[in-house]
C-alpha cells in the first residue's frame, strides 16, 4: 500500500493546475489612438518600437508603438463586456 501524499504536495499541485488553467483563458484588447480595437489571443511584445502579435488567422501583425493607446489583458470568463465575435446579445 502506498503512503498518502503530504498535504503540502497536494496543495502545490492544485495551485499549479489552477494557475495553468487561468493562463489559458486570456485575450488582449489592443486599442489604437484612432479608437480601433484589435483582439488577440497572445500578448503583444514590444520589439524595435513596434508591438508584434499574431491575429486570429495566425498572421504576424506589427503596429508602431506610438499608434497604441492601451493593451488590456482580460479573462474570457469575464462578464465585463460582450464578446464581439459571438453575435448579437439577447436581452
């Protein structure tokens, strides 16, 4: 018979599983200076004065940093705002 796992080991494994699951539910809204919003599943990286990320089709997008107003990471489980890709919302 195997000895039971220590409680600390189980707690650490649970914490790692929760963190890993939480990281997979992120998307980023990139808002440009002209109020255009671009949604991406990966975090934009600043490289040589340009933000670089992949769009929904997997194409690499490069936007000059001076055109980016904000980058916000959000959870897909968030109810802050409707998903623009899900169609009209029922009221």
